[in-house]
C-alpha cells in the first residue's frame, strides 16, 4: 500500500537489529540509515510495500539456484531491493487529453531511485542479487527493453546470467513455465507455441516483449551510445580501469521512464581510477553535502584496520558472513595476511573493505582526501620545485608552516599542449579537472620553456603575495631556472635536495606522520591525485625512496612538497 509515513518493512527490521546491537554497522551504513530516515519523514516521498513484496514473490516462486534448489532471499537482499524499488514520488507532466483536445497537467507516479551502489566484501553473493533483479526486469517489464551487465571479464559478467539460465531450464514457477513452454524452432506458426524466453549467443532474450539481456566487457567503447534501460556493473572498483562505464550506461538509461543502474563491487586496490572519483561523490552524498535522493548507497567496511582481528566486527564488511561465507574462511585469510605480506592488500580490500591502507601505496586513502578550501595569501612559505622529466608534471609546491606540526599546501604544475593532446580520453578528463581548478597550467608547444614557466609561476606567487623564505629543489633540469631565481631573489634559504633513499627517508617519514594526523592542509584535486599515486621503495637498511608504479601515475607534486619540507627543516632561521 502506498504511504508517505510508513517505515519500510525490511529496513525497519534491520534498523531494530542495529539499534539493539545485534547487527554492527560501519559509519557509511549508519549515514545511509540517516538518509533513509529522512525519506520516511518526507511527506513528498511515498513507500509502496507492494513493490518489494512483488519482487520477493517473483524471485522465490520463479527462480532457482544454479544447483536447482529453491531460492530464499537473504535479509540484506530484501533490504537492498526495498530501497531500490519501493520509494516513489509524484511528478507533474503535461499529457494529451483526447476529450479536451489539449495538453493537461497530470500527476505521474515515478520511482525515486534510478541507481544503487553496493560496496560489499567478497563472498556476500552480490552477483546473485543482481541476477535476481535482471531476471525480474526482463520478465516483469512488458515494454521492449535492452538490459546490459558489465564486468572486468566476460566470465564475471556471465555469473549474472547463470541463475537465469538455470531457471529457464528447470524453474517450476508459472510465469517461467509459460515463457519457456514451446519450441524455439517455431518461428512461423502460432506465437503461443513458441518459447518466449531463451538463452542466445548474446545473452538472454524475451521474444514475447522483444527484450534482451546482454553481457559486455568493461570498456567504454562497448557501452557508449547504448540505450539500455536496466544496467548492472560488476566489480567496478576491482579492475584497473580508467573509464567511467557507469556514467555512460546511466546516460543511455536516462532516456527511459524508471531506469535502473546497479553498480556492485568489493573494495579495490587501484588508486586514482574512476572508482575513487565515484567513491568521493558517494561519500559527499552520504554526509549530506550533496542531495541526490535518486541514489541508494550501501557501503560495507570495517571502520579501521585495527578491527581486523575481531570476528564480531566482520559483519560490518560482509552482511552475509556465517551464511554465504564462513567465519573459518575469514579466519584463514586473516592468518594469510599476517604471514604473507604479498596478499595483505588483496585480503584487506576484498574481505574487509579497506582500500589498501598504506601497505603498498605510501599514503592511505583517508590521508589523500582533500580538506575544505583554504587561502594562504601573504603567508610565509617554503617552495619546493620538481621540474619536468619528459611528460611528467613540472611541479611547484608551496608549504606554509602554520605551526610546527601543521602545514598548508598549495601546488601548481605545468605541461605542454602536446602532452595534453596525446592523453587517452579518461586521463585527459582528469587533467581537465586540474586545469579548471587552476592547479595545472597548459603551455603551448611540445617542450616546456623553463623561462616561460618561470614567468608564469613567479607571477602566480607575486599575485598571491606568498612570502617565500626557503626553496628546495631537485637539481635535475633546474640549472637555468634556479640561476634566474638567485639573480632576482638572492641566494638565501636555497636548498638542493639530492634524490635517493638515504636523503628522502626521514622527510618522507615525517610527511607521512603529518598526513596521518590530517596536518597537511590541501584542497586541490591534483594533490589528492599525486599523493594517491605515491609508493615507496625500501632499501636493505629500511630507507625509503619516493616512486610511482606506472608512468601515468604522476607524483611530482609530492616530490616538490618533500623538497619544500627539506628546505624548511634545513633553514629554520628563515622562519624565526
């Protein structure tokens, strides 16, 4: 029944168990619960229990598991589906009236949610949840639709189809018996004698409605321009993808009434991909910084790596633990993570929802989150300079000592127009974000002219009235730049920073401590990007050197920050 005051059935049961302490939840789930509570109290939003009841009845009566056994929906499947399917709003549309021979206003019932993001640990059966939804849309929607499921590999995408194909073969449900009764070979006789639902080379087709469910690889080229109403994306955080497949699918789906896009994944181990950008957007929605009621978000994870040894905390990351995956499996993985550092990243991410936590990457995911906007106009600072090597950033980072244990950070980088033009689409889009925030400057030509760079950056620091007290610089390619700086500003506070593990280890360690304490105050996306790319190589004496894993993972602004920090530490008298 439609109501603007009712508490959703399955959410209400879940909330009671959370409040009683029966179900532990992380901060992200708690924030989503706050959003749901707001919907309950909103008189303009309606809950319809028939929508979720219909879905549950369909799945449990029509579908089977791949071994042929009956389906009994998991409680958290019901919770997820309820939040996706059971919220409605009424919107005013102008429709043609034959009686009045004109367009008249009419209230149209419209589903509130058009997308759902699930980040949940491996072993939670999340792919099966998507399979149930895709089967529901394929058979219950009487209009002609195209449905797409996408995954990093075709084998992963095929997992969504398997339960549906099994149901086609052996389902006892009346709807599936009707849809699968008949012969595929009957193409000219009565349609009633023809099989209406069948696997095909592309996926699964419903010949009664001319609808299809297809699988595609996770490539923008394979989904761009599709007009698919119901979409699912599997493991969108796990693949090393730089392409925003989710947005491409949602754009195609937006042409339909009540479309749905479901994105599911365990936590990933790839930094600065599209997934990280989407997670930041979802975080803003959960915190209430951005209001997007069309999106349902369930992000399961441990709140801290310190919770890993405690089984009572594990349901925070996997609501299916003890049902779809055993505690023994988790215990074995914890032991493996302790014994074998090479698998630690994977286990922390896939089992506990912890994004790397600094075991390979130098800065943790939390440490790379930007702060609120800050201005440091007119303040004393140390300038770090890391000039370009090939197509790297020509980076300048300004470090502002607020206290001995608190620093402001601003950065500016330079590339050539040629470098920008040669970038692949997704990476170019990322760079254009930096250009818009004015942290990346594009110089004309194919090679950076250091005197042109000098003119621009000096104009920048003079405009911002930065009081440069010290300068730390990597000597590579810096001779002409530093010669001019010395002529114009004098030789005071200048520090050459030799690169290498012996010289970098201590300042890197201190910057790490500051980052962990959230004492590096930066607000630029380019700083988040370069910090997220930074890894360190360790020599036999435990000394660390700043590095990057791949050429496109730029770290130059971090290197410049380290140079600025070294100059600050070596010349304390300049800040007295």
